[in-house]
C-alpha cells in the first residue's frame, strides 16, 4: 500500500512516517500496522514502531528466558564456547553498526 507523503524504506520493507503524520492520521497508521510495522520518526530519526497486537504477542512469546549461571551444565558451557554464527548471517553485523544501549 502506498500512502501519500510516506517514505518506504527499501531495505527494511517498512513504512516510515513522521510523528506529526501519525498524530494527524492515527487511524490510517493503525490500519497499516495490522499489515506491517510502521516506523515513526522524530527529528528525522527512527524512534518508535507501531505494530499489531498479534505481532506484539508473537514477539513476546519469543522472548529469551534467562538462566542462572549455576544452572548451566559443563556440556552446555562447552557448547556455547564452541558455537559459531554461520557465515550466511554475516550481513546482520550491519544492524549493530549504530547500536547504543
């Protein structure tokens, strides 16, 4: 769907809109968020994303579980030490380029 005045990021395949646009057209962007995330920018920088409740629930189900260090076996520790990210995921390093905690 093409919405007038909306930038479409070709790499991410996400709709990107300004906060002011969302404030003026919240219903439109809520409908769009049912189909795909809507990235909201402020001062020309991504600040938040509008997603459907269904997508939020899916992401929450995928949250990682925290394990106490004492609850990990030696075999698991050895497996973590030997683990390597497959080469096919090298392009994901670019996502961390501007990462800030």
